[in-house]
C-alpha cells in the first residue's frame, strides 16, 4: 500500500479525463448500434495518478513505505541520515487526523531537535489538512475533526511524568537511539 496525501487531505477516486469520458461514450454508442462496426483500435491516453493530482507527500520506495504501511502496534524504523525517517514520523499520524478522538504525541529528545520537526510540520500539514491549526503555546496541531497531535520533548527520564494519567492513541519517538536508557520508551508505552 502507498500512503499519499493530497492537497485537500482526502484520498479521492481517480478522475477520468474529458477525452476518455467522451471516448467511452462514443464507443458505447457505437456498440449499441448493430450496424456500426469498429474496425480501428481505440487509442486511450492513461494519465498517472501523480500527474492528475497535487501530491504533497509520497513515501520513498523501500523502508519508508514499509514503515507507513505496517499494521503492527510497535514499529521501529532505522537507517542512515537522509533516509526519510523524520518525514515518516510526521506523515504517519496524518492518517488518523480525521478521527475526532485521535490524540497523538510526537517526541524528540531536546527542544532544539523538536524545532526542526515543527518547522517541517508547519510546511507540510496545512497543505494536507485544510483548516488544521498550530498552537505555539500548547505545541499541538488541532485538525478540524478535533484530532490533536502534540509535539514535545523528553530531555530527562523524569520528563515522562508530565504525561502521567494522559492517554494517547499514537506515540512516536523520533531518533529513539538518542535516549540513554529505555526508561522513556517503556514508561510511555504503559
């Protein structure tokens, strides 16, 4: 499967070009008339989906696509720099932003590292979900559906206590290997 985000935030059915609609109509009319016989092959121009829509994000073939298509509860995605791991972490929660009770949390180790993710999300999210709003004070995205995605940091192991008693339906650790111990991972999974 491929995760593709379109400018209106929806996955839309393929649209046929006007040429193809007219051609299909002509062929159907010719078939309904028994005296008319089509002897020449019909040339149909197929337009790839990417050319007929404004694709905002398309996952790279390979690990990024596999990560975004995974159905497992916990998925680890590693690799060298520039492989698209952070973009995958930004794209993954978007599939749930249409659900009003979605509550997600995207974590980085420090606030400085978090800023880069926020800048990328501010470029990407408004193009994908029309009406989505960023709250600088709360450090969260709120979709028109009411879905929320918090972006925060866990600098020290004790920072996990800020989330005590909160429930999230999606939690993403960007650059999990930057935490010295598995404490934050284990605590947030609970």
